[in-house]
C-alpha cells in the first residue's frame, strides 16, 4: 500500500529511517497467532451485535484464516513500513478481500488490540513455563528418591555445619520452584482479564459485548476501566519479577553444581552433554551450562529493571514508550524456558558421588551440635553446653581428632554429664535421623516430603 492505514491526516510520507526506528514488526511478529485469534473473536462479536453483516464477518474470518495459514507456511512477508503485527495483518487482509477488511477495526484501537494480544500470548507462555518447571521439579524428585541414603555436609557460610541428606538438600530447590510456580500462577490469574473494547483510551460508541468476547477467548472477565486497560503493563512486570526470582533460584542451584563438580568438592559429575572442554587444556571439563544460566540470570534482572523504568512516570493512557515492553518480556520468556528445559535434562543425567559426599560430611566436626543437644538432655543449659562443645572442638583441632573418635575419658574432661551413650548421638546417621520434626533432614521425614512433593506435582495435594 502507498501509505499507512492511518495516513489520512498526513501530507508528507514518514521518513524512512523513522519508519525503521519506530517499527516493532521485527519482534512483535511472534504475536501473529494471538492477533488473529483476537481479531476473529472481535469480528464474530461485531456480527453478533449487528455491527457487521454475517456475510461481511464470514468474508473477514475466511481472510484471517488464510493469512494464518500463510504465516505458518512462511508465505507472509512482514513489512517494516506497516510498523507492527496489527497493521501488517490488517493491510494484507484488505489487499486480499477488499475494503470489507477495513471494517474489522470497527470499535477497537491498536491500543486495546496489542493489550489483548500480549495477554493471550503471555497466558500461553506461562502455561508452557509451568510445564518446564514440572519437568525440573520431577528431575529433582527422582534424584532425591534415588539418594535417600546419601549423606552430605550441610553448610552455612560455605563452612561445614551439620550433616544432611542429599535428598533433603535437593528438596530445598523443589520448594523454591514450587513458590515460583505459585507466583506464575498468580500472574496468570491476574492477567486473565480482557482489555479489548477499551478502544484507544475511552471505550467505544458501538454497542459491543465485551463479556461475550472474554468468554470466547477464555478470559475470566473484562477490565473495568478503559484508561487502565490500555496503559496497564502490571501483568508483564509481575511476570518479569517472577522470572527474575525463578532465575535467582536456578542461579543458586547452578552455583552449587559448579562447586560440586569441581575437583575440590568432587561430589557430582555432570554429563558430557552439558559440559565443554578447553581449547588449550585437554584435561578440562567445564560446567558451561550452569555457568551460562548463572550468567543469564543478570539478563532477566535487567529485563525487569528495563520494564520498570519504562513504565515509571508514564501519564495515562497509552504512550509510544510502551512499544518497548515487548522485547524485555519476550527475552525473559525465552531465557526462562530455555534455562528450565536444559536444567531438567542436566539434573536427570547428573551422577552423584555418594562416597565423596559422605567423607566430606564427616569432616569439620559436623556432629558438634548433637553433642550440645546431648548435654542439654542431660540437664545442662544450652549456653553452657555450647561452651562445653566449643572447648571439645578446640581440643579436637589441637589433637587432630574428630568428635566421634574421642574416648569417653576425653569427652568427660569437658563435662561429667557425658556418658557412654554419647556414641549413639555423634554418628552421621544418628545426627541426621534425630531431626524428625516436619521439615527436618531425618530419612523418615524426607521420605514423607518426597511423597508429598509428588502429590503436589500431580495436583493431588
């Protein structure tokens, strides 16, 4: 077409560089399916309300169906001169079916059109992300179940603290991801309101039926204020915030996998499929996948800040600035989906070195707290018990011994309350299995949590 569909007001053509600078078609073309889906529902409503004739609606719907087929077959050439996905589809529709195609835009604006497109798109993408999340959580549960008897050191400050089960450690990430699931589900619920019908900002004079369109498109209801409908991007911000938190969780897991796969820890071996070598050092096996996911976390943080900054101080209603909402959103979606998919596969194929984990758990006086708890049970106030065990540990450091290696005589140097039954409390297994309260690392507690977690994934809990 010789001029854009909005060109009636103008006497000069748009500068070509301005066209290229302001166009969004290079990235918003991924919305094509949702743009056509929303247009079809809008068209049917116009016919239902008598704003279009049945014949006109049938012609428009057939044209949109053909365009969808063309796009998916790669036979549709997107034009920068037509700015965005909406104008590209509408212009091609008019070319194909004639002036009746121009009636499709009755009672709507690109402002409410793009708002519904993004909501439809994001709703589907959240569903896809939740499926990837389920796969990763399932992989964590499989590894937890397979390692229900694998002992490892638990850390604070990256110093050996107390022994825990590897299964318990992995379930911590299951819980993080379960909270991520809740945030994404909340986001999906809140975005599931139809903005179409708000027009440019003030609604429309045509007798439309917004509620009917909402039902057709699977929305739970309609937005209640036309100004807010076209200027709201809270749903995108909420998604980007949830994505940033999710990626932070993946980054924490990535960091542990990187440490655990190093020669210094030697707790796990990642599959060759998720590692690379060095161009100069032939012995290297680098954990590139977790390192890259750790790096991509900053990218998703940046997308959130970009979108927050974009929306800061924007007056109502729609502003051209808001065209910049899509690239951060799209990038966050792509990054989260890719990271979840690759992590699920990597965790499933990860080999655990249980012997090395157990050896590490036995170092660093990891059962010292159990000695303190023992003394408390014998009647010593905890603060005094803490001091007793502190002196015991200092003695172990000076003599090169570990707590379970001390003789009863050595134990009793620090408290006469300690008796022969102390050895029932200072083994790794005893330490772990003594913590039976909900949320603890005892084998029985962790086994129960695995069952509960599987029920959560299956939607039965």
